[in-house]
C-alpha cells in the first residue's frame, strides 16, 4: 500500500515531505555544529528550523490522510 500511495502521490505532497525532511536534517546539523563548537546562538537558531520541518511533516500527514479518506469514500 505504501508503494502505491507514493507512486500516485501528487507532486505537492512529495515536495512537502522532502522539504520537511530537509529542514529537519539542516536543523539537526546546525544544532550539532552549534553545540560542539560552543556557539549557543547557532544552537538556538536551529530550533525554529527543526520546528518548521516538524510542522511541514504534520502537514504532509494531514494531506495524506485526506487523500486516503477520499479514496475510501469512492
């Protein structure tokens, strides 16, 4: 079922998912670099980046749930 959904998913959903993963990864890298170098400003700046990535991830879950729900109604 997962393969079918991804193959038939819209481009906007795929962009949303990859954007979320990218922002979370960038935020984690910034956090690691900031904490290992002692740069507290960089470490704190990484938190909103991770937060936006998580919000996009939740948005992707909502989009996916709506599409699956529409599929059941047909």
